[in-house]
C-alpha cells in the first residue's frame, strides 16, 4: 500500500487501538439525533487520536470544543482552555 493510500484508507492515528475509531463512533452514536451524533462523533474522533497524529493538546482541545458545543450550543470563546 502506498503512503497516500494508507493515509486515506488506513490512517495509523485511527487504527492504533484494538478497535478502529470509526467502529467506536458508530457504536456510540447509533440512534442519536443527527446533531448530537455528529458532535459526539467528533469528540470521540479527536479524543481517540490524541497524540497519534498531532500534539495531544491540540486534539484534546478540539474534543473539548466539540463537547462544549454539544452541551451549550456554542463554540468555546477561550480557545478550549
């Protein structure tokens, strides 16, 4: 498999654990309303890959921002910190 194909179809930052990130997301969001499903999926995505792709603080900050929006309906104004 080429590097480009691996990045699209089998990125290491989503397949590093025992269960692939997409499988976790699908199991958790099943049956939720679309908005909640999307936001929760993003939270899981960024939390699951923390430290695998980018600086963990960046990914966890993104997860935090999506969690804030899920709960409050707004994006964080303080950059997630």
